[in-house]
């Protein structure tokens, strides 16, 4: 590939990134001003802004997809892989994540940004319990490790054993369910 081709590609990538950042900010502002969030608390609105921007960033920059290409697998991977590994959520945000995402998908569907809003909302409802279970498990194991560290050596060994069981090896199948090896899927970063 010639240097001119590389420079042209880099310029196109920068233009795309600029456009997508603008789109993310604009959609987030529109959603926050929508009737769906009228009367909600500031904490709820802050959580909605954080989650909507995170979802769009995930779609645009992690998956390298456009908004119209959003489908059920993207939402499932966002909730079950991306959020637990990349985002730090407060307890109120974790409680409202399905409501916020459902409201945002409904907003995108009504505004004509996406066409399959009903299917995506069904996926959010189906994965709600799995997400909550996944998000509560690390907090519970962290408390266990802290209490074990202050107790006898045998309990510390038990905590280390639990810690190693939770890790995914590079060549193990990816826990997101893609069928790829972890190192080729979610373990690339």
C-alpha cells in the first residue's frame, strides 16, 4: 500500500471518528431532552447519558458498525461482555440499566434511526437477569477475598483457588458465546 493510500485512509478514519463522536453527542442530548426522561432524577439522567454514550461508543468504535446496523447480538455483548469488563456502574445505574437501554432503543426506533427496536428491547428484557447476576458476582467475590485475607491461611488459599477459576485462558472459548477463542475475540484489548 502506498504512503498516499495510507494517509488517505487515515484521513477518512479521522473524518468517520469525528462524525461518530458528533452523532453520539447529538443523540445523547436528544434522548436526555426527550419526553421519556421528563420528571426523572438527575442521577437517573446522568446514568442515562453515561449508558447511551457508552452503547454508541461500543457500537461505533468497538464493533465498527453504524447505528442502522445495531441488532440483538450487539446489545447482548454490550450488556454481558462490554459493560462488566469496561464500565464501572453505580448501584442505581445497575438497577436501571434495562429501563434506560429500553427507553433509548425506543427513542431510536421512534426517531427512525433503527428499524428493529422491538427485537432489541426483547433481548434487553431477556438478558436483564443474566446481567444483574453477572454484575453482582464480582462484588460478592471481592468482599469474600477481603474477608478471607484477614482470616487464616487456609481461607486465603480458598480465595486464590476461586480467583483462578474465574479467569479465562487465552485459548479458551470466549465467554461472550461467539465461538471464537478469547484471544481473538474479547481478549484482544
